[in-house]
């Protein structure tokens, strides 16, 4: 199970999936990573899991302006693996839902200028290199 130091009160979370995850109870989202809706939708930052089943995102680096933003991660059907999207840094620590191949995971947050890390919250995926950097100006 991944752990991190706290979460921010000024960020929100939203998750969605076009197909239910079938993690068999092996994954429990962090507090604040629930399925509620959020007013912080802002602009969308799109990325996807490697379509060949590798443990990385395309792109691996994202840029954004400060304010409300939603990371939208497509998990192509060809991956053959469950994936999700999570973001951490500058007081933000939010996980999106783990989704099956062919589905989309989202997480909405309020961003301050600085660097953030986005990663796959499926246990072991971040350690295998499924992470990237978001720079906010």
C-alpha cells in the first residue's frame, strides 16, 4: 500500500470509470480519493497508459497553469492491466479510481505553482516507473 504525508484541504477529488475495476479488494483508495463529484474541474490534462502494456504514461511530462485542473488518464484496452492516476505535491495528495483496460480514470485538484508527481496508484506500478512530472506556473 502506498502512503504519503497528509493531504490538502484546498484540493478536491473526482473519479470516474466507464467500467468497474476488479482489483478483488487488493486496492483501497486514500482518504479523499472517493467517487464524489467536484467543483474543481478547470482545464483538462490528458495522458494515457502505455498501449503496449508497459509501465509508463504518455506523455511523461505535463505543464499547466495554476488553478483547478483535471488529469484524465485513458487506459487503452490493449494494456491488459488495470491502471489509475494519482497526483502528489505542494499539499496535494489525491488518487483517482483504478480502472480496467478500455476505461478512464480522472482526478481533479487545485494546483499551486510548483512541481507535482503524477503516478499510477496500483500497488507496484509506480516502483516500476509509472510516474511523471507536472510543472505548474
